[in-house]
């Protein structure tokens, strides 16, 4: 009988561990899934909803996925700007599924969606936000989050904020492991300081060299690291530009002296090849979600490093 308290304590430990490992967390896209995996390391593993080789903008949920999602404890999305299919999906979920929308979280650096493929209304010549500060005065202009550029994960400061907020939310769902989630999030957030410094050093030699992207996905990365985009082929990857637009882009690339035009793994390779012909610009590929990267805790940093490496390579002056 004297061992009963020990046995009871051991049983309680098993119960709380089992409850935490059974915590069912579903995350829409790979970079945010990676952050969740880092926060949950040693406790559980989140599920990735959108495969890396499929565009989150045009993803269609299979009935079997919808049924599985209805059993989740927590569903995390970036926002309707990035995963438009989720608005209708969320309306069908049982009340027991906690839904978190990242663009609505406090503590994020937020920028309004840019207007016009050439970003004519945006001043790229001044005020690049490439220091380690927080929200600056211009970010108060965002207002309604429906006008927010949803690619928030491409600023590593936001990666750190997402990790910390996610740790708090997971801690509420599995209190026995709140300390684990918090410690994991802090380690992850601190590691991003070094990653940010590494990327800044990699891009410093090409700062000021203009480029064009396939779609306007990289504003957060540009502002954080002081690189200069002169426009995008399309504002959304599911919108194909017409012949007039392509002609305008080719002229703009010449006039702006754009050093590189970037496609994406799922989009734009043929269009980019057509546009750069005769302009002298090089061709590269930027991947905002890690299409070719294996899911897991390290994927987020690989996405950021991959963008920096490809930008650095493509924007280097020709020899």
C-alpha cells in the first residue's frame, strides 16, 4: 500500500503526457506548420493540411480531409488572404475545434497589401525597415486586417511572434506542457535573431539591385532586409496577365534595370522566360512556402535561407 501514492503519481504523469501527445493540431501551410512543430517538439506533432507542391491560394479540400479536420483540437491558418478556402471550411467546423487566424494576432509586424503590379503607390526608395525594431508608425495604416498582406511569415520577427503566441495557445489546451511549449518557442525565437543577421549579411552586397517577382508575396522579406522589388507579374498566382500587361512588364524591366525576374516552383516559369527575353535580366526561382523542403521544425528557416540564397545568387552583377 505504501507504493500507492507513487503509482498514482506515475499514472497521472502518463495521463497528462498522453493527453498532450493526443493534442490534434492542424496547420494550413508548411512555414507555419514548421513553427508549430518547433514549439511542440518533444510533446507532439502538428498535421500539415496543404501539401508543399500545391498552391495554398487555389487549394481544394478533399471530403476526407474535412472530416479529419472536424476532429482537431486546434486549427491554425494565416488568413483568408492566403488560404481563401478556409473561410467556408471554418463555418462548417464543430464548436469544439479552436480556430486561430494569425493575421489577427497581436505583436505582428503588418503591412497593407500593395496596389498595382508595379507598386506605383509604394515608395521603395526610402524608409526600408531593416532593423530589429517592432511595429513602426506606418504600420498603423493597416487598420482592417482584410487589407493586410498575408505573407507575414516572411519576416522572421513575425516568425518569433507566431511561435510565442502559439505556445501560449497550446499551453491553454495542454496546461501540463505549457512550460515545454514556452521554452521551445523562446529557443526558436532566439535562433531567428542569428538567422536574420545571417540573411542580412548575405543580401548586403545586392542591396538596391531591382528585381521582379511572379506574384506579390515577398513584401515582408523585402522590408525586413532592405531589398528592392520593382514590381510583380501578377498580384495573385491564380490571375494570369494578358499580352498588354506582359508588354508593359518587359518595358518596365528594361527601364528599371531589373537584374532578375523570379518565378516560383508552382508558377510562372514559362511567363518569366517570355518576359526576360531581350531585357538582359537573369531568371531565378523564389519559394515562399518551401515546396521542395521536407516538413518539420527546420523547414521555416530553410524557406528564409532559400529565398536569401536565390536572391543573392540571381542579383549578383554579371561578370
